[in-house]
C-alpha cells in the first residue's frame, strides 16, 4: 500500500511526538515533502520567521513547519486541533515556547449580560493553571525573552492540548493508579496522590534562577483522567492515533500513539511526559498574517 507516495512498510517512528499523531515516515524530509504536497498552507517572512506553515490532517493531527531567520533548517512541531478551549494570557519566552496562564470561563452572570472574560477585571478572573507550551501559530504573541518586559496577549478561546513525548503509562482506574508506586507515597497505597496534574519542570527551573527563558522547553509531566477516547487515522500516513479528552489540572486534549501498553477508555489514568501545545486558531481560518 502506498500513501502520499511512500510505501507503508517503510514508515518508521521519527520522534515520539510525531508518532503520537500518526506522523510516521521513512524520514523527516519525506514527511515534510508529503505534507507540503498534501496541502500545507503558510506565510513567508513573518514575525521573525522566513517560513511559518502547517499541514492539518483531516484526523485533526497537525504538522507545523517553521524556518527561523537565523537558522538554515526547517523545524517541525507536532500539534493538533484541540476541541478543548480556555481563556488565557500568553507571553512568548522564545520563538515557539510561551508561558500560558489559564482562567475559568465566564460565569453564568457574565454570560447572561453578554460580558466576556476579556472584559472582566483581572482580579475577577479565576486562575486555573500555569504551564509552558509550544504555540503552533506564535507570531501574534508578544516575544518577551527577558523578565520585566512581559506584555501578555489575552486569548478568549485558546485551543489547549498536549502530545505524548514518550511511551505513556495507562492505569485502568484512579483506584489502580492510587495503589501504584507512582500514585502513592512509597508505593504503599497508604497516602495516595490525586490524578489530574500538569507540571512544567522548566518553569520551576526558571523561577529558581537555574535556567533562562530562552533555554526553556515546553516538556511537562502529566497525569490525565480520561473522559473521551477516540481512535483516529492520520490520512497522510494511514497510521492510527488516539485523541483523548480528559482532565489534568484543566480539561485538555491529548494525542497519544495507538500502540499504548493498554487500550485507554473513559476512567483510565494516563501518565507520563508530554509536550503541551496551544493554538490561537489561525490555521483554521481563511486568512493568515499579512
């Protein structure tokens, strides 16, 4: 069987994050060329990039393509069309990594009066989460590489997801997770940890003064309580992947490979290293920058 010009039996895992979305190929060049031929869209010479483009697969998997002005090679980013959205403030620490502050949606009173979260005073917004994330359409977010010059951009409906960055662990239930070595103190099960977390180690390193903003990676540690699990097929490569909507510290959408050690389902706990990824929704629009 041939998909987009390359034999299926020659596909291989290029990286964990691309594999989580079914973007397997003989090599990265073949994948990028196939995405370009399949309808990637983008813009040249925008916001510090020579090229900023994306291929969005019908399955919801997205391959972002970026060439920065000071680099020769095209970089890729694994992303997805996440149905989970949140009000958020964003500050970009580097070309594609941003600090994300998530707020609660407008309450019933503000919805009845037509008042959006954006119009509410900052003191009245309930802060839910803070983490680092890759941004697949970053140029509209202020670049603030040094502390003290932060000018956040508020997005009322930020798409929030994550992509597996290693083989994830799957527990049948919160009870099984709580009895595990990972989910309890010392593995005894006597003191159990709640599932549903998202922690950015690099954010802690920056806050402790052990890393700069430019050095930071969006890699995070996550435990998710699965609410909805769908197996999807990447049409570019004919490789399956899971789109999982669940709860961490906030509701978000996870992309995970189809070859997980267990089949996830509603109520499963998924744990491991991920890369949070957010999108302003530019690639779903009909016009781009400039």
